[in-house]
């Protein structure tokens, strides 16, 4: 019989031979992972981006619960991000997860996004007509004289930029506001007509 020490050594030798290939595979895998980590290095920088917490319609008055944050690669984050959304009015619909930027809110960002247009708040006398409009629609505006009934075209191909929610301020004003992008040479005529005439809408072809 073999001495106990030799039996132990022989058992260890057999165990090493039996597991040599699996051990070699594990060592190779560990080496590859270490090499990859050394080569790739840390991931790209990220930023926290304010995004819509749910689907939001145009004209919605935002509350803190309507926004959340998401981690985006820094190179993909859009310009004009804004996290102070409470009380702001959406100029266009937002899908859940879309970034909230100044161009999506009623404000100076709309004018910056459309430098070729004059941005005007236009009060249309019939709220039901406003309900038919959508942000991005192109419309023609005409003025109707309430005394004579005569009408005249004010501006064509007007871009609907935003539809604020109905106001309950108690001002006594009727109708509904629409934020419109008007050709600069027609803007003064539209602005003047809103003070003394009824405005009507036709959809542009």
C-alpha cells in the first residue's frame, strides 16, 4: 500500500488533470474580461434630462407630476432643456419619455424656432372652431365686419403654433386664444383685426 502522503498527492494530481481544461477556460475568460475592461474604459458621460412622465396633449398646463428625469448620453441631450415646468403651457403634444425643451412650451422659444414668422396670440370668436385645430395646422384667416357683414382675407398659410387651454380668469372676453405664426408683412393687419372684427378660419390646402 502507498503511504498516506503519496495517496493524497496522487489524488490531487488526478483532480488537477481532470479539471485542467475547465480551469484553463475560466482563466482565459477572466483574462479576456480584464483586457476588455482595460481597453474599453469607462462608458460615455451622461446627463439627467427632464422628460414627460406621461403622454401630454397640446395646451396642457404642466404640473410637477407631469415631468420626471431620465439618464441620456450627454451627446444626445437636446438644447434648450428646461426643468422648471410647473405652470408652463405645452405648445405641442409630448409622448411619455420625450425631452421637455423650450420649443415645446408657449413662450419665446416658439419665436426662436420660427424666425421667419411673427408670433401672435389670436383670439378666435368661436371656441368650437378652435377645438378642431391642431398644432402644426396651416390655416387662412379672414376678418368679418360685424356691422356690414363684409369679409376680407387677412393672412394665408398661417401656422398654428400653440393652443392654450381655455381661460377662466373672469375677464369677460369671449372666444379662445390660438398662438399663430404669421408672415411678418401681414402681422399688423391680423393684430388690428382682432381688436375690432370677427376672425374666421379656413384650412389651407
